[in-house]
C-alpha cells in the first residue's frame, strides 16, 4: 500500500502526449493492482475512495489532453 501511496503522491504533470500515455498506463497498472488485491484490504471504503480518485484523475487528464 505504501508503494501505491508514493506513486499517487508523485505529483508529476504530463507535458506531452507520450508522457500522458505513460501516466495513463501507470494509472491502469495501479488500478489493476488495487482491484487484484482488493479482498486483502480491511477497509473496503478506503479502496472505493482510491478507485474513485483514480477515475476522477483519469477523466481530468483525458479532458485536458482532449482540449489541447
């Protein structure tokens, strides 16, 4: 879980399409990892919040790239 938090707090911004695509891939990898281990976590509400935040960040990134 600490590794996921560290990746979430990296705070890097995409400067071009290639970087944005890399961030999207990393986002999907983290999302898949959380989903795969979801049953192992005690606090299911925290997992749901993380998944919601991932989706929100993903949508924001896509909209930002779309408007470029």
